[in-house]
């Protein structure tokens, strides 16, 4: 990383600062298997190395599912190979983190994933929502001889205004000078926000869909 100290500070913040994704044992239990989306393959490899050396994240099996970052042009065989590696890692490990640069963002389901971390500058609402919904699926599992069900799925985004912009565009709400917002558009956005509420954390500008 070019800014090593800042990246270290960010990783530490996630495990130490109040209300951040991995800051408590309770949250870590809820986020045992997560999907992190990055910009570049080199970034994914550098982050994997950093996570494996971290006091908290060293407990997680880290899988790199990174091709060229182009979700539409991604080689199908590589995507399938990454999917199998993720499934195998989850089967063999209590906690996993999957790092992706485009792979596994569409057309696949990993029921155990409970969160998507947006560590990318993605701006396309369709690609954003496709990636976000990787954690939105039904999942039942047995724990301590008790049948449980996944109740929540999260999208963590550290770009303060992007979540709102994506939600507005997804609900077809136009905004800006000279743009018209109809009541129908506003109702659509309200419906979407009820389904995917946005929670804010001003500490580092984090936004979380739940």
C-alpha cells in the first residue's frame, strides 16, 4: 500500500472503534463470513497479507477471488474455481473473508455471507446493488444442536454519500437543479429504504445498509 499507516489505522478501527463491523465479539459472531470488494488485484493481495498478520483478522481464513476486476468479462472458469474455493474454505473454517475484484458479484449465492464490505470506488448503481445482494439470501444452520436462521445482512460502505446516491438512483429518483421528483418516485424510495434501512456512523463516514 502507498499509505501503509492509514490502511493500518483503518483495519484497527474496524476491530476497535465502537459500532464498527468487527469491534465486539457479538459483531464478530454475526460477521463470521464476509465478502469484501476492492478496486485492484494488487490491493486484494496486499490486504490479504495485512489481514493474515493482524491480531484479530489472523483468525479468519482469507480467500482471494480476484481476476481483472471486470465483472462482465470475467472468465467463467475462474469465477467457478473461486466459488469452489470459497465454499471449501467456509466448510473447513469457522471464519472467512473473501476478497474480490469483480468475481462472485453476480449470479452466485454463498448463504453463509452476512456482510459485504464496499472498499471500492464503484459508482454504477446496478453493479453496486448486484454486489450488495450477495449477502441477501435465506440461510438456516445448526448451532449447539439448535436450528437458527440468518436474520440480518449488511453492506458496509465508507463513502459517506454513495449509499444514498445509489438508493436514489435505484428507486429512480432524480435529484439536482432542474430535476423533478414525482410522488411516485418518492414512494419508491421510501419502500426501498424500508427494505434496506441506512445506518450512519460519523466516526469515519461509514454507512451501513441492514
